[in-house]
C-alpha cells in the first residue's frame, strides 16, 4: 500500500438510500481487498446491568445468519480463500473487518452485510459464546495493564460508561437465557441500523465495481433512526482530586499520574498532546527521563491519552520505577512537575510546530503501509469523526498548532488535578478490585507530598530532530533507480565481495520512497548460553546508549530492529535515505567505538531482566510457541537466560564484543532509492569500521536440530505455573524441501478451521485454539495448541489425540471443491506475501547470502502447493505426519 494512499488514488464516497455512509478507495498497490464496518455503538451503550453485552453480540454475529445459517460459514469462506477477519468492541464503536482476494470480495461483503441484516442469534450458540467470553476474561485477569485500569475505574464517575466492566464474563452475562437473547436482539435492533454504520472498502478493483458490490449487498441493511451521541458526565469531579491509589502488583514498580483533561472535539486532532508526549518522553540528555535514569530510579517512561471519550479524557504519564526509584517516588514526581514547569516557562518555539507538521506528513505517507486491512479499519473509524472528503487525511490534516493550545494542555497537568496510581509488590490494600482481582486502597490527599522542589532550570528541552529533514527525490540522489516492475532476477549490484564481506545494492522504488539497510554479523561458531546472553546484552546496551537518537529517528519515520540467534546478529534499518545513512553511521560508531560504562551496562541488564520476566508472565499459549526451538533447536528458556544474566559483568561484555567484531563475517544489503553515490558511501563506512584483515569468512554455522524417533512421543513441561492449562503438539518436518513446506502449510490451513470448530465452538474447551504452520529455523513444522480454563493437561492431550485419530472423525473429510478453495487461498496468500516490500528484500537478501536457488525458494513452494492433490495431502497426513515423532509441550 503505497501509491494510492500517498498519491491520491481514486476514491468515492456514497450514502446509500438507507442512510449507510460508504467510502471506496481503489488502489493498485492493494494486494488483498479489505472491508471494514464500524458501528457507532460499543460497550458504552450497553445496559448497565449487562456488562459485556456488546462484546457478546460481536461474537454472535460471526455465527450464522438467515441467508448463511451455518455457524462456520463466514470463517470457512474467508479463511478458505486465503483471507482473514476479526472484530473489536470499544467503548463507542464496534468494528468488523476482513481482507480477501479481490475475486472473492463479493461473497465476503454479502456475508458481512448479513451480520447487519438478519443474524441468527441462536440460543445454543449464545450459551457457548458466553462461555468463550468467560474464558477470554479469565485469560486476561492477570494482565497488569488490565489490573491497573480496573483499579482506576473504581474512582471514575459511576454514571460514565468508562467506569464499567466491558469484557463480560459468566457472571455478568448470567440469568435467563431468553432474556439475554432479547437483550442481544434489542441492542442489534437499536444500534445496527444503516444510519449508525460506516463502511470502508480498499481494493485493486475499478471504483464502479466496488460501488456495485456495496449496493448489491448493503442496500438491504435496515433503515433505522440515527443514534444520538449520548451525553456523559465528566470522568472525575474536581472535588475528588488530588487522589492517590495504591495497588499490590505481582512484580515491578510503577507510578502513574492520570489527569482529567478536555477530550478532543469530534474531528479535531490531538497534535498538542502529541507534542507534549514527545517532550515528556524525550530520552536524550537534559530531559526528565535521563535525569531519573542517572539516579537509578527509572526503567521507562510513557505519556499518552488513556481515555478520550467526550466530554473528558484521561491523560497519563507512566513511570516504570526501579526498586530504588520506588523509595523515591515523591522525588520522581516532583522532578516530573518541575520538567512540566520548564516546558511552560520556556514556551514552545515555532520550529517545534514545523517539526510536528513534517512528522504528520511522514505519518500520512506511511499510514497505509501495513496492509489494505489496516487502511480500511482506519477509514471506517474516521468516517464517524470526519466528513467523507476529509476521512483519508483525518488526523494527518495540517493544522496550525499554537502555543495557546499547548498552554491549555499544561494547565491540566498540575498536582491538584492528578490521580496518582502507585503499584508495587510491597504495598498493601484494603479493597479488592471486582473484575481483575487485586488488592488496593484509596488515599485522599489535600496536598501533593514532595520532599524537595527541583528547579525547572535543571532540565533542557529536546533539541531539533536531526533526522527530520525533507528528502530529495530519487532523481536527485544520483544513479538510476529501479522501478517496482523491474525483473527480480536483475539489479543486485555487488559493491564488495571478499572472504569476510558481501555488500549488495539493489535499487528500487517501493515502500513510499523508503530505503533499507540490512546488516548481519555472522558468528564464527554457535554461541554457548553465556555468549547468547552476552549478545542479547550487547543489543540491549546499544539501545540504551542510543536511546535519545533512536527516539528521534523513530519520530522521523525510521525504524531499527535488532535480533540475534544461534548464528548471527542482525540489524534492519528502514526509512528515508538521508536520515537512514545518518542513523546507520551512528549505530556503527557506537557498536565499534563506544565504551561500555557500568551504569549503562546495569541499565541494559535491567531492561533484559524485565523483558524476560514479562515473557515468563505471558499467557500460557504464547509461552508454548517458542518451546520447539528450546527443545530441538539450540534455544534457551527465559529461566535459563535469567540465571546466566545475573553472573555477567561489563568486562565480560567488552571481551565478547571485541571477539565478535574480530571474528565475524559481514553481509549487508542496501536497497531502495539510496542512489549509487550514497550506497558506495555507506559501503566505505562499513569497510572503515570493520577492516577486512580477519581471516574469517561469511559462513554461518549450521544449527543442529535434535532428531526425534518416529512413532515416539516426547514431553516438555514449562516450568512456570499459571491459572489456565495449555497444551501444544508439535510435528517437525524431516527436511526443508519445498514439498515438505507445501504439505505442512496446506495442512495447517485445512486443520485449523476444523480444530477450532470442534474444540472451541462445539466442545467449548478454551479460548486460544489454533493449528498453525510453525517452522523451526528453516525446517517446516506444524503445531496444534489449546489453552483452557476448565480442563487439565491430560484431558487436553486426549482431546487433541481424539481430533487427530478418532475413527469417526476425519479432519480431512472435505470435498474436492473445498480442497481446491483452500489450496487456492494458500497460493493467493503466499503470492501476495512475495509482493510485499519486506519479502522482496528477503529474496534479494537470500540471493546475496545464499545464492539463486535460495532466492527462488518462495516460488518453488508456491509451485509445490499448486501441484498438491487432496489424495496426496491425505496420504502425507496419514503416512508421514501422524506416524512421525510427537513433541508434547505443556504447562
């Protein structure tokens, strides 16, 4: 998604005869067609005595309509054609969205329209989905963000819907089934009328075709009176403030300052709040972040709008504190208020507004990049807030941001207007939050407690962003750039090739003019566990050492991702050419030359400690998915990594960095509208910082994958215990051939819908139920997984075995026509992925590092899928997959 969105494309707004507002966008860069419907009602509109009703209705609409009565019809149609779908229930909207190959858009739209016209709302399905809602609620009960928000809700005005419990569970949706059915039907009747709906379509189809499809399916949506915007009271009365909440946390220390502020008017942007958030979270020298970090008090800072429902929002500043910082939380708060005074007294220079406008333009150009689906979702949402002709620009409209607007924001960020939320394992509460159980207490404060007043002059506001520059066009960069349609086989120019170095340049003009640099340090050997931890520490240290530069680079539209595995360290940069060169140069200088100070080392170690600790607390099903690598492919559990982490030192990290840079081989891919002059300049910078005198060559060590004996079962138990039980069954392929990839990928598509239908919909065993293609390094694999709040591990294993082996239930009992549909859907999905900028770069990367055969691998997999027959897949399933070794993973 680049050309149509950034360059205008072709759009048309409609209002159907029933009052439904529609925005159509035809875009040649849209791989899949996307549709999104937004209902102007959500959890805030449901009856106060039925929390979760809107959420339950969202679930129910997927389970059949009068025209398409089968409960799995919608999911089977969308996923069987290589598409995807989902929905979200928010306080003021409910959104349904899908993407699918353009040729199948008509059938998808007709099914989506029936959600709004004549849903079945079957009584038996209501009871099943009520249990699913309850399982979903239990899966999120210990989420720290939900726990904190649940406590904040306790002090909001009870007449405001934001104070309510939205998720729903078995208790809130209990009672007479017939009454619940009537309430669902009444909510649908009241809010799902055409005048309360907004529809957005994005597709590579003629605009007239899109209009015809919409009129054909959605004209029958019932005509009902438009719903008036409800009038809600303010979230918090000034008489309640200031207020302090204290809550018990399992781990971690946190201070949140929440300020009731006027919510942005309908159609207005929140640019002033965004400028303020950037100032508050600045990670460079002189800001409050660095001031607190230097004292060892702070782990992280965040500033954002927590709630923005008229007439009042809730702006929060969140400080993730260290244990030492927790003991000084009043000093930390006082420093924060001093920094706010610095912003107020210094005023905001005009250049900051120019920076904001430039960032808005950059964000507008990038907004549709993720997918046509994200674009359609955003458009449907904006149609509630902006006139149709402004919906595409929406929040990216250029506005005059005045000092007065920022001054108005600052008047609300004062101690006497704050709700402070203090969370730590050591505190004690005298109340229990009703929905996400945790103990807390409420302290009324007459004055803000501070031990000392810090001088506002102690702080410095952020300097101009050096990465935020107007980029020249590709024609000014030097050299002829390739176009989107260039032959994939041509155009990779080798700038450097030696035993230690491979640097390739591939000009192209995709991703809205963004360039990319991929740099890999190939390790000479597979690292031991301690070396793995040291490599992770090196990347965490880089993030800490460059925190200010990285923040400004990301604000300017650059991205940097760093990863490491058992073979290499990888840096991926993406963004406008000139800032990308600057960021890459700074990254290399820090990596090669900067000293590792003990304070930075401790900050990096603390960041890793918190990351791995949070991963241990993730839902059980998420923790099971990485385990095949731990068991079979040279991976490490969080517990093992944390144990080694505590024994590391700055001196060890210095030695490991020197050894890595001395022995590593280097691969680099430069791609995009960089121009030959800039590409050669980057190549010279790389060679200067990593001289080629080492005898090392760019050869990755092979990662050994543990072989399992066919027909045997193996078990691995996750160390941490959690409330729900979770079980995964993993099948590893015998090799990485295109045929193995094709069979495993197609089987994952075929099994998922049936596995989900049987264990989640029919048996109601759990919330997370999936069958997924799950490769291990380059080896294909397949995983079946379920998380359940009701059954224990042995029972879940039996359910999976029964699904695979039950004589009366064949998961591959489908017609040839249905099989062809699934196969075509997978081909469409794989082919579409190959057109994505990241995948195209991955093929150039494979050509650079592995050769032509590896670059052709994605096409060979598509060819292998296209030749598969139903009989061949059944034979593979029965004769190769089922008799193979089984790895059971569970908590």
